[in-house]
């Protein structure tokens, strides 16, 4: 019975673009941004910015900041750019993809001096995503460049 039980305040996120409170939307709602059911999302309909919730969260805790189209695109590109590093980390440290991705994000964020350090890619702003992408680009280019050191350091 839930009668009389105080309901915890929802961690209702704000839209970074307009500052309005996001609303929780489910697959059956008109405002829901996906055709298929990807679980509940916090959405600012006016800005078409949204973020999913932690899958095991009973309080619909948002995964990160609301993402508009530009940020969603940047996160997708950053995710792809990190995958080779993630794969390497999984092999070397025998960790799962989830852990390896978290470590990869922390590594880039530390290198770039982000404060606070993001826990996931979903915490990043558009500017931070773009900076991270440039950093990884340069890092990968440096790794590919012949350095005269072929000692296969892994
Ligand atoms: Zn908004």
C-alpha cells in the first residue's frame, strides 16, 4: 500500500537551452521522441531536447543533461571515436564495455581538465564533446604516426 507514503521529489532536470523543467515522457505519450519504446525520457518538447533514465532507476533519474539534436549528434560521434580505445581497454584490463567506456570518458575529461569530471558521456556539454573529439583525433593521429619506436607497447 502506498497510502500516506511521502513521494520523493523527482530529480526533474532542466533544459539547457531554455531553462524550462523537462517533463517525463513514456512511449505512449504524444511527446515521446522515439517510434519504439526506449524507456522513459525527460524531454523539453519546445527544444526537442531529451535524455533517457537509468534503466534500473525507480525514480527516473536522468542519465545526464538534456540533449538537443546537435548534442545528440556530437555524443554519437564521440561514442564512435572512443570505441577503438574502449575495445583496447577491454582486452588489456579485461573489463566490460560499460566500465571501459566510463574509463575512456574519464581519461579524455582528465586530459582536458573538465570540472566536474563526467561519469558518462551523457554528462558532457556540446562544447566538451567537440573538444573531446578534437583531442581523440589528435591522439589517434599521433599513435598512427611513425615514431621510430616499434616496440609494440600495449
Ligand atoms: Zn528547452
